[in-house]
C-alpha cells in the first residue's frame, strides 16, 4: 500500500502568531515533525502543505519533502482539513503521476511525535482491513477524566455527566482516551467520502509526555522544559 504523508502548517494561528515556525530548543516547530516523517519506514511521499513562505522554505531544505503552497481559500480558520488533503492528492497526481491508498496527516503542533508513532498508527490500518482509519490517542489522567468533570450553575458545583456518589481513587477510574491531535490516518475510501477519521477507527496510544499539542505559549514552554530536562527524547 502506498502512503502519502501530509504535514499541514498554515500561517494563520491567532493564539501564537507564526506558531509553526516558533523555535523549540532552537529548532522550528515544524522541523521536528519533518524529521520524524523522513525516518518513517511506511511513508512513500511527504508533502508540507502551507500558505507560509517561511514554512515552505524550511521544507525545501529537506530531500524527498515536497513544499506545496496551499491556496489562501484553503488556509482559513474554518477551512476543513479534507480540503487541503484533496488539494495535495490532486497536485501529486497531476505533477508526479502518483496515486495513494492511504493518507497520513502528521500535525506540526505535536513536535514530540516520533517516526515510530507515525508508523505504528499507519500499521494499525494496513493490518486490519475492517478499519477505515486510525488515529493517535492519549489516556486521560484523573484531573481530566470525565467522571471528575463538573459544571457550575448559579455558583453551585454540579456533575457534568452523572452524579458522583463516591469519590473514586485514580486507580479505580476506567481508562478513557482522547485523540491527541498528532497523527490521523485514512483510507482513500474515506477521503473520497469527504471524511478522515471514520466510524471504524483504530487507536495508537501515545504517552502523555509525547502528546503535547502546542496551542498556547505555556505548551511551548512545557515542551522545551521536557526536552531540556531529558524527560522525553525526541527520536526522529
């Protein structure tokens, strides 16, 4: 099966201006994921899709990586991910004569993703014909566990999901997972239907320390703390 890897890195981040080129331990955020994709054993082609000239210049420095300028209309806050995926697929078919069976999206805002995480998520889908997609996930800790969530009504604290009759210890909570935003993998059948993660979706579990999703400056600072203190090793 041929797998196309797409790194989406548009310019229009509002919470952190120029986020995808922010330095993390002296290296642009997007570079971490580019390096991880380059050592993947399962990606046949890698495209960096961006409307940011700086990102495209960075991508052009790496052999076997295609910097693809994304049209402005596909790079807005409300542009669906499926649109840049289709744009990349059409471009590579027209300009390289290549078609693919699977698309893997690897987010530059998850800089601690390793090539092993990428390949493990892809391999899940390749090895199970029942599945239409696979994604990376992380286990929620006790602070974010849904059993612990509350809402406030007129300053009264209320359970969000159900009445918490007893306070469960961390070890008693059932495991619950959430997509960590790092890797999304889909068969072409899904793409043609206009979806990425489908109903028959498999999960690759990543540890919490590699699941950092850079949305705020504090996320960037925490990722830098982990790398500097060798709490996590980024292996490309």
